[in-house]
């Protein structure tokens, strides 16, 4: 039987965490983050990670579960978040999945299964790709999985290697693995509340204000600290908006004002992508703010929706 899962999502800077905390206190809940960058330790300001004071006694999960030099994956998220959902429910609490990373949320809801891998095979294929070129490996893939080979470009090193790795480890082609995964029924029946603003200009103003607040709170020092710890600028965590641009300022000499402008631009672009992702979903309940969020007004409606 498919169980129901309460989800609060929406683009960045729309008050998801604050509303979720308010609801969790009202409905005996705990929060499971669905943010692909809040998983990293030491990355607090730039990811808008809630402080202990902001959590207001509500337990939060899936924060600080990986080091910034790790390459955290959606497969790992689904495995860990699913176990936490079961644990929260076993204690008579209601889990709220909260965040704006659509791939994490959708993969969690569907219970998507991910093909296993082998680092040794991956390293071997990576060395061959560098030595022989992407075309040679794509030709090899075409011999046993022509559908995947037709979708991929020789320059897409990561996906070409992954498709061959999956076949060598599991005996299933990536095409067949994806077909089996998509045919399976969803693990959860999602009840999704999405937050945004009625006017796009107000959303962008909220994003700009958040970026300014992050800089005032010490985001530049946070990025400097990560670099001083030896975190590579090429690490997945350091590609997060806000971190990547400030690394450019610190290491390449880009003016700080230009870096801040790029952070705001990239944050707005990210919000547009988040909205595009959400608009394709059916059964989504939207809560649209006026000039600024009104959590007191939203609480009765939200409580009724999730009750």
C-alpha cells in the first residue's frame, strides 16, 4: 500500500523552511530536508541552512550528512531519507519533506531504484576514455545498448562511462534498468504544497535580499574557510551558487561586486528552473505570497491541506 508523504517545495527564498517549522510544531512533525547542498557540513550561510534557533525545537534531518569533498548522490539521498521517514513515523511523528531540489523529491516519492556501481570499473573506463576518446567507448556501448548510445554524445564522459559500468556490474543495460524503474508504482502518494510569489518581481526582490543577507552574515569568510581546509574549487559542493562565484573572486581576482551580481543572477535563473520543474506536475497546491510571506495567514490553509 502506498503511503502519503507531506512535501513543501518551491523556488529559493520563498519561506519553505519557516512555514515547515510552523506546520511541524502544529502537526507533531519533523523535517527532512530535500536540498542538495544543505547535506554538506560547513556550508551553512550560502545554503540558507536553518540555525538551531530558527529550528525552534523542531528536529531537522538530512543536514550535515556529508563532507564538502564528497560527491553526494541522489541515490544516497533516497536511501537515507527513506530510512528517516520510516524512523519518524515509527515514533508517531509526521515527516515533512522540505526543499527545492526537484530531482531529490521526485526520486524519493517514486522510490526510484539506482543501478549499483563499481569504483574500480569506473576508474578503468575513465582512463580508457581519456586515452581512447569518447567515440571509442560510445561504439562499445552501442554494441549492447544501442538506445543509450543513440541518446548520448561522445563528449558526455560521465554518462557514457555510467552506461557501460551499469552493464558490466549488473548485466542490465541502462535502457532496461530505466524501463524497469519507470514501470514500478510510486513508493509514496505525494501531497505537495508549493510556495512562490504572485509577481515574479517580488520573488526576485526576495532573492536579492537573501543574497545581501548572506554576504552580511559572512558568506565570503565561509568560502575562504572551505578553501583553507583544502576543499577543491572543482568539488561538487563548491559548484553551489554563491560558492562558485566567490571562489572566482578569491582565486581569480574578479571584483567582489561583480561576483555578488552573478550570484543574484544565477539565483534568479535557478528559481526559474525550479518553477519550470514544478509547473509540469499535476495535483500541486500553490500558495502564492503577495509582497512578502504571511505565515500567520498561511497556517490555517496549510494545516487543513496536510491534516
